[in-house]
C-alpha cells in the first residue's frame, strides 16, 4: 500500500507508514471502521469521509527519525528569548487619543523590529506594546545570546532617536524595558 503522505510503498496489512509514520487508513468518525485512503464514503456505514481531515504524517518525511540520525532527531538548541515593552503605556493612553497612541506604538514597534531583523531575531508575538523575540529560532547562530543583548541595547538607542521626533509632536518621550533569558529548545 502506497503512503499518501510520503509515497513510500508499504507491505499490506499494516496501519502506519514504515517511512513517515502517517496512518494508512482513514477511520470513520461515525462507526470507527478503517477505510482505505482516497475513498469518499465509509465502506461500513456509508457516512461521507470527505469532510474528515486526511491523516498527516507524524513528522515531515525529511524530519522523520529514519531520515535523520538518532543524534540529530534528538538535538536540543539554546534559544534566547527577549521581551521589550514600553514603560508607562497606560499613562500614554490617558494623554494621547487612540489614533495618536496607535501611531506612537507602531513607530516604536517598527523601530524595534528593524533592529531585531538586523540581528537575525524572530518576532514571535506582538503583545500590545511589547514584542516577544526569539534569537536562535528558526536559525541558530553561535552568538545568539550576544545578538539578543546587542539588539536590546540598539532598541534603546533607536528609542532615543524616535523620541527626538515624538517630543515636538506629542510633548512626551518614550521609555522601554528590555530583558533576555536563555532557554532550552
């Protein structure tokens, strides 16, 4: 039986692909009968199978343990996580109207993301006025922790430049907090 996920030709009578681990049969959600992949209706009860999700391999074929050596499949990497956010953003929201506040926060986030990009960081999430950033994901570098610290310092420097433009227009200056921590991934 040929696996629909990776194309591997499997022996008859088995339930999971020997190459990628994907199920070789589609279980009917109504009666539980195991149907061959590619059919539209359950061979036991006649329920439509097209609305059910097709089974996916446990891992993409190139990441399956058979494709990787055992050491590579179990590899762990060091990940440095950085979080930066504005200080006193609640006070800002009381002094600025919503459109101006959005403009100020967006300018801060764009300045920070430009720095993060230069240091090969990955913005995992925008959380209000904060940014959750990974260094070492999706691509690891030998100096990811140093990149995170340098990016944090450069974000603070970029904030000083941003404040020079914001102060005359809005009569205020921004401050930010930046923190990093190593994590195992």
